[in-house]
């Protein structure tokens, strides 16, 4: 089942809040990324996130135009700026990333298990997490 997420920030916030908390281990394989607010969507450039096991952790990286960038690990977290809702955290604070990319922290919740997720794109700025927009992750089957 495919679903296009549309709406204003408040609608997407409601969708995010009513979605469920995914297990870190749910993320495996390729997911198409669609920026839903503020940022332009790079979906037409085949922007995707690739998730895989790295030892006992779930890790991954982004791909745009068949170029890898933005390595990350996935952890459980609470969205303290959204009623302490539980979420999966896509954390880019890794040495292989540039300083700008290291600040990215995506909070992700599940709309349809193993198929569709909604995320909040955030960036650490001066020790504070700044919300920059919503995105979706759609499993590529």
C-alpha cells in the first residue's frame, strides 16, 4: 500500500504523533526519501537511505545520483521537543562525515510497518536541536 504524505507542518506533526515507534531492527534495505516541507525533494534524483547491520548495530548511508554520502547509525530515542515521543534516531555524528553533516539528527516514526515512515529532519546548532522539516521513507521492494 502506497500513500503520499501531504499537508502543512501541523498536519504532518499530527501524523508524526499518531504514528508508532519503530524498532531499530525494522530498518533494513533501501528506502526512498521524500522531503515533505521546506527543503526541495530530491526524490527525482533517486534520493534514498540504505540501512544494514554493522556488527550489533543498524547503520547506513544516503545515496543521491548513485553517490554515497552521510553515514549514520540508528538508535532508540525520545523526541524531547515533541512531547517526549519515542522514535528511531538516525544519528550522523560519525567521523566519516563532514562537520556540517555530523549535526543531522533524524527522528523517525512508523506509519505502515516495513513500508512507510515519517521523519523529522533536525540539526544540532550550538548544542540545540533545531527542527528543519518533515520527510518520508518509503521501502523500496
